């Protein structure tokens, strides 16, 4: 039986999208969030889907889920004023029977079901895992406009989602962050803060995050 709950987070302000509601924007005439939900619907390891978004999006997402036959959607909850608080709201809404949490950006609609399955399997070995890809560019650290270091590229990866954790570990990490007034924008950081191990599962470069209007055009090209 599948024992992983997907928490799909799409409660941000999309400030760089020029006023576009990116989760409801269309890719080849289909809403972004429909692509995202379908990937988790098609992954056999996912038991349920919880969406975290703004209240104003609830009814449209319900309609989209019905239209595209997203049978695993069990809950839509309102986000908080930070990403960490939004994820927490989603985690609170998952089934008590879930052993693992898969946290995913709603604005990554091109994630593949087979990659979701692979990162879940790695999380079951290590306690935590995230999709990611090796960086292609040479990365520099910069201070006051001046380059201070060039980290070796072979050790650098770009982190994606889903990020999957044993639920018990994730809740322990969240309790630690709340107790110490910490707020993280990345769930791996949250788990790393309590000494948790997170495995980097290699995905692919098409699992992009839609951040600007240009990204929608790129995603349409990738889909075609």
C-alpha cells in the first residue's frame, strides 16, 4: 500500500510573474496545477494529494481536479505567510496513516512520475531525499561585487522538488524550527538543522520552476 502523502505548495505571491497566477496559467491550454497534480496522481507510491494555496484559488483547483480526474486529492488548505508555515499547514492535513511526506512546488508542472517514485524510494533508505541536478555553469561566490571564491562544480547540485522525508523526522525538524524561531525556505535545510541526512536523487533539467512569464514559454516548448 502507498504510504506517502504529497503536499503541493502553491501559496506564494508570484511577484516575478507580472500579475499572472502561475498555478492557474495555461500550458498548451491546460492549467499548470493540472500538470502538477497529474504527475502525483500517476505515481503509484503516492497515497494522497494535499494542495496548499490561497483561499481564492480553492474553487478553481477543485474544478480542475474534477475535470482531470485527480482522485487522490483529499484536501485543499490555506497557506501561511511564509513557505515554512504553508508547508506546515499542508502537513497537518495529511492522513495519520502516512509514513512519508513528499513536498513539491506547485509551479514545477513538468516533474515526471518515475522521478517522484525514485526520490520516494531513496527517502525510504536514507530518511530523506530530494530531486536535483548537477549545475551546468561555473558558480562564483561574490561579496560587494567582487568574486571571492569558485566552488568546485562537481560538488554543486541545483535542488528541485519533490523533497521527501519520513514524516516523523520532518515533524521533529519542524518542532525544532518553531522552538528556535527559525524559518527556512528549503525543506532539506529544515531537516539538516537537526542533523538529518538527505540523499540527492538525480532528476532531469526539465523539472523547472515557473518563476517568470518567460518560463511559461520555455515549459510549452519542453512539452511540445
